[in-house]
């Protein structure tokens, strides 16, 4: 299981871990893509192609833009 927290939105969700799962897969599972959010694991910003281990917590930080 992977615990996912979407910061600033009050969303917490658990998703099933799959072998070879990457950060981009986790973002898609909670409705984001790599252009609309960044992710942290253990306080470290991670890239979209980084593998995600079973049992971790992924913090999703939505990107805010505007003018």
C-alpha cells in the first residue's frame, strides 16, 4: 500500500502498490499529471520516473499558476 496526501486539499488516499510503480503512476491515481503537481517522498522532491517503494507516503503538491 502507498499512502498519498494531497497537500492543501485535505485529500488522503491509500492506493495499491504495483511492482515497477513510478511517481507519475501515483500522480495519475489521484488525478494529477506531472505538469500539474510535484511529489515528495521522505521530504525530498522526486522525479516523475523514480520508482516508488511499497509502504511509503507520497506527498502531492499541486502547482499553482496564474497571472
